[in-house]
């Protein structure tokens, strides 16, 4: 190996230092989203993303199109409304921002890209077939450039050019069945239809939209998506991006998988060829190069220590097939996998199929970077004895189960600057099964639209942190935004740090319990929780139901509860709770015994929701609220200390609220089977 190559390879050590990680991101939060008060939290900004998302309902619509919206009575300028609600198992509830656009035959939606770019991703849904079998539908993509007529005073015009028919499919969407009770099915039927959406991507070899400084292609552009057929197509959003050029092999002595016979066109199984190249690379310390192409794998790749595997970029190198996955070999360490896409073929959740996980088995002191994962069961499921590994700048979407799950005995590892959308269960989870996860951090990630369960969940373990994350539209059913729990036979929960996070439109009515789950919720279902949980600088905005919730898995009026103690809230800003308009919703929902302290927890209430999302629900289960001051409610009725007015809780059946603007209501009855949290950790 040349001196240059040795230097290049040694630079990977920088990825494994926390100081380097912290230098990569400016620790800055979102705006306070309109929440009042000098002590208002700023929350977390989530991942730094290379694309800009535009919602379909904010674009120009034409032809035969509708907006589906969260409220049946909503008035949206520009067209009729096909109303729905935050109710689980509806396409509107699974839509980003709870709105989307339906295109019927000839209908279109036209975007003005906010950035220059050459690539895009469309989140879409087409109806399921009568028997659940897969089919495809086209979606016409046109780019219209503004062309200036080269005559003084003649003006300009939009010139539309059809670029492509994007191919849409129902193969990876449309599941049926309550996943809190059992595995889903692809067979249509029942009232628990979910996982409506999938995504399709498109890239051109040069900049194709945005401000294009050339007379040939105009000076600005529009992107139009048109439905040419009778089958309705729902468009939720489009991501616009300037994808970088394909990478070239970074070192002169790299081992190319094509040298071992890997078929880059996907016509033949490349598993054996890639495995042989990876084995040779780890044995010699040479980098393994996977060039541009689409490589089909029947068998996952087992990765030994000292393996360095590079693709040409997530838009150019793709691994597909049932075996598109990487397994860590026993005691594997010092592994680097970068710049490729794993596009699986999983159409239904199967927790017993390990190859349905894109990354499985421990890889210690390793770096997984710039990986795009779609259509797998799980992005990464790590069981046992992994330490010092970073999952960094990944796109993990359209899965049937979890995004990344540390499933016990994972230590000193990070998930950083990753984006999750449409996972089938918890997007990010630490599940300390048997042996605790410890000293791990979920750091500045963005989570959107996990179809079931939570945005981020911590089940047992100790000295773990959730920092800087942005969680949006989570807890569509069986979950909330951030969940801390003693569940699923996890080890005892120890010190846990929830710092500088933002939760938007997260939590929902839980159909199996008859009550809403909070944006952040705590559940001592298996046993008491006494480890210190410190929640600071948290923004909760537009919660469909309650903002903060404490339960122990069952209704306190029926069964004794497990206490939750030693939870501390400092610097929390809450605005607009109870947006689903029907579920009794509260700032603080207490349905177990225990205690928590509150300092500078400010609220803004009275604008939305059933009972306005006001006050404290406490059925006298013996939960003590400790008021450390600064807990102000900025409401239309005047500014008050919400915790002192509520007096640490009040009778939910009282006929008169205990303070101006505070509502009270009774939850629905005891649970009727199932449990929130999706199907549970895998």
C-alpha cells in the first residue's frame, strides 16, 4: 500500500472520536414556534439534510385533483376537501402534515423547486388491488423551463418537457391488521388498513430544475406531476436535491467487486462475488470498491474486521434482492461501509427473517456512513456486545419495522444526523434486553411518520441520551413522539437524558386503550421506574392529544400500578394540544403513581382541541407533581401558573374546572386488548 493510501485509510479514525462528531454540527435549535415566555425552550433542529421538501398541498394543483386534509370541516383555498382526521388507519393521518393531494385522471400538481437540483423523491400512494397483489402505475414527470423570447418586449413562456414516466407500485405498501395484536397481512380487509405510502426517486446527469443560468434551458423551472390514468394517485411531498456526481475509486489499490465477477446490471446473483471481494479486502486491509450499478444479492454479506467497503454514492451504487444486507462476523471490529443504497424486496413484516435487516450483528468501532435504506424490515438491528460504532448521515425509509434498534449490550455508540421516514415501528430504539444498553446517544436526527409506535423509544438501559432530535408526525397509532419505558422485559431503566428535542404533531388516540397517547410518554408497564430521567429544552407543538403522559400500561381504576419517580422537566415549551378535536387531551396526563418535578414548563393553550388540551388529568393514582417555579400558561383567559392552579391534579369528573380556562374530562374505559408500541420491539 502506498504512503498516500495509508494516509487516506488512516483518516477513518477521525470518525470514531466524539470531539470530531461535535465539530460537524452547529448546536442550534428551531425557533420557539410561537411559544411565549422568557424561559421558552428552543428544542432540537434534527439532521442537516441535503434536500428541501415541498408539501404537495402547498403546490399548484390543476385538472382533476383534491386535497385530503385532517379536518372534515376544513376550508382550503383552491379546491374541495376530502376530509379525514387524526384517526388511526387513514391515509390523511399517515400524510406529512396530515394533508396530501389526490390526482385523478389528468390531475396534476406543479411545484416550483425552492433549490437548484438534478434529483427528486416523490412520496406517493396508489390504491391496493382487490386481492393485494402487486401492480404498477405511471406518473408523468415534466419540467417546465421559463424561456425568454429573444425579442424586446415579447416576454417569456413556460416550455414543458416530459422527462419520464415514474413507475409507482403498491408492492411495498398497504398492510392490514393491528400490529399491537399480531403480524399484519397483505390481504385487504378490516378496519386496520395502514402503511399507505411508498417513495420513488429520479435523477438526471446535470442540473435540471431551479434557477438555471443558461438561455438554452431558461432561467427558472417548474416540476409537474400528472396522473395519466384513471387510477387515483396521492402525492404527499417531493424532496428536491442536487445530488453530487458519482464518486470515483478513492485509492489506487482498491479491490473492485467486478474483478471478482459481480454483475453490475442486476441480472445475476452477485452475492458470492461481493463476499469474495470483501473477504480479500479485510484480509489485506485494502478498500473494497462497489462501482455504479445495481447489484442483486440472494445472500447477505458477512463482514470481517478491518473491512472498508465503498460505493460510488447512494444515487449510483445500489444493492437489491432478498440478501441485500451486511452481517458483522463474530467479534468484528474496525469496519467502514459508505456511499451506497440498500433497496430491499421486503413486502411484509417478518421478525424471524434476519436477512430482512439491512445491518445485523455487532460491528464494533465501526462507521456506517451515507447509506440509503429502503424496503427492508429493519435498517439496523444490533444484538449484543457492540461498542464505539457510529451510524451517520443515513436515509432510512419505507420499512416494515424499526429504523435502528440497539437491542442490548450496545455501548458508546451513536446514531447521528440520520433521516427516518415511514418506518413500520419505532424509528430509533434502545431496547436493553438481557444486558443494558449504556452510554449511547441518538444525536441530531430527524424522524418523520413512523407508521406504528414511536419516533424514539428507550426501553431500559442506563446513561443513554436523546439529544437534538426533531420528531414529526410520529405515533400515528400505538405510540407517541418520544417514549421512555420499562417494557418488553428490558433491564432496569437508569439515568436517561432527553435534551434539546422538538416533537411536532405526535401522539394519537390509542384504539386499544380508548385514550390518547402523549407526545412524550412514560410507561412502567413491567415494573417500577426509579432511574433519573432528565428532560430539558423540549418543544412540544401541535399534539393531536396530550403533551406529557405517565401510565403503567393499564387503567389505574382496575389494576394496581407501578410507580414512576425521579423524572425532572426543565425548560419545556408546549403549544396547541388536543388537535384531533375528539380525544380528551391534557397538558399533563397522570394515570399511575409516582412523582415528577417541573421547572419553567410553559404552555400556550385554548386554541385547539377537546377541552382545549388544558390542565392536568389525575384520577388520584397517587402521582405527586413538584412545582419548582416558572410553570406558566399563556392562555386567552390570562397568564397563570398552570401547575399551582391544577393543585397537582384534579378530579376528572368534576363539573366545574378548578381554574379559569382549565377543562376536565373522563377518559374512556379500561383497555380492550392489545397494547401501544406497535408490535413491540422486534
